[in-house]
């Protein structure tokens, strides 16, 4: 009887420790979100999916040439860029949050047309995040 109570106590203690350790770690949403979708679209060189998150006006810098574009113009620029620079890989090196719930990411992208240090900025607008800045700097 004593052995049975000891075993039940150990199992109960193990269960409690497991529950606390799992609750201490934040769970990632399985559906992803705008940030994860933007990273995925960059990895795939998919201007169409990337354009879903574009703000009404977007700052795009490609190899030192920077300009502001409307959402429609930005989609055309991105399609052209990805058609000339087929993405082979993209590694997200750093991500963070800026004030007001905005997020940014910085990574290295290897393409058929060269390597680019890529950075993007998602700004909180209402209840959503919109992509308002993209940079592709030649390495």
C-alpha cells in the first residue's frame, strides 16, 4: 500500500511539473500570422502573397534605388524583382517588435541574380499589420 501511494505521488508531482513547464512557454499559433506569412512569401519569392499585406503606400529599396509606390505599383515592382531574382533561400536572422505592436525582420536572401540583405517592416494599422517598407540590399 505504501509503495502504491509513493508511485501515485511521484506521478502526480511529475504531472504538475510538466503542466507548469508547458504553461511557461508561449504556444505559437498554428495558423501563423502576417509576419510569418510575409517571411514565407519572401522565401518563395511570391509577390502575390506578399502583396496581400502591402500598405496603401509602400517604400521599396532595391539595390540602393528607393522610392514610394502605391500598392498596385509595388506589386508590379515585386513581381519584376522576383522574376529576375528567383529565390533559392531566405534565412531570417533577426526579428523584433517596434512601438505600437509593429514588427520587423532582417535576413539574407540568396537568389539566382545575387545575394541580398533583406529587411521589412510591418506597421500596426487598426487591428492588422501592413507591410510598408521592404529593402533588398545587394551583398
